[in-house]
C-alpha cells in the first residue's frame, strides 16, 4: 500500500492495530519487522516518548510494507510533526474542534477519539465517519458500542483501551467495529529483551482473530 491509504483501508488492513510505545529508537525497526512478519501491518506508534517521531521516520523508511501511523496526537503541532515524520494516519485519544478542523485541512487519514454521544456528534459534524472509542472497557465496552449502533448506524469504530487477547473477539464480533487497538502485541518486557520471535507469534495470533 504505497499510495495514501484512506482511513477505511487502514482499519480494514487487519483486525488489530497494535498500540506501540517505543522507548529506545533502536527497537523501532526490529519491532515493526516482527509485527509485519506476523501479519500485522498497521502500526500505531504513540507520541508518548522523546523518540516517537524518530521511530515513525525510521519505520517508514526501513519497513515500507508497514502502514505506520502516529497515536496520542493532542493538538495541531503534534499533527504537523507526525505528518512531517512520515506517519500515514493519525489517532487521538480525544478531539477538540480545532484539532478536527486541522485534520480535515491537512488531509491525513485520522481516527479522532470519542467516549460520549456528544463527542460522536462533534466528530460527525466535522465529517468523520470513523472514530476511536477510548478508553473502551472503562467507558462501557461492548455494551456501549451496541448502544451507539442505534443512534449512530453510519459510524465505524476502533475501540482501544483495556482490550486484550482475552476479550478481543467480543469487540470484533460487533458489526460497527472494523478493528481494535491493543498494546498486548508489543509487551514492554519482550521489546526490552529483543524477543522479536515472541512478538511475531503474538502478531500471528492477532492477525487470525477474525478467521478463527
């Protein structure tokens, strides 16, 4: 997928979008390769560490088969920095009107974070038809997403927050969920140990979630 993907294409590229926190830049490329080798190509690198933007840049250059995006985008400055680093999509935990408008103006495929019906109405009002539901489990989980389906039948969700291998299938079974986000594919201990084979195995299991 070398051309600019749409957010629908990003969400449809696999059932799980790993939420990645990279503390050491040297881990970025081997981690991305391990996930891609397991069949997971959409990678959300969160902007929570000093090396996050450099990690996005490194993955974009060295692992072209990965669709690398930036998570934890909080404002227009984060958005601009992520795009400059080569992010192919963006994700936010929440969204202000100014951020939503900046995203629309900049053209980056984007999942704005929502938690309430008011958040959803604001996102719809700015033209977004796909959103991140965060924090998914604390905010009501599967039952909340079922409730959203009534008044918002046109909306597609990527729930994130509290999702694990144990409850992933419950979320993926919902008709308004296109994919889920989770951090269990890149456990900190495995990344720090450079146990890329274990991460590839986790990715392989995640990639099969909708077919088993």
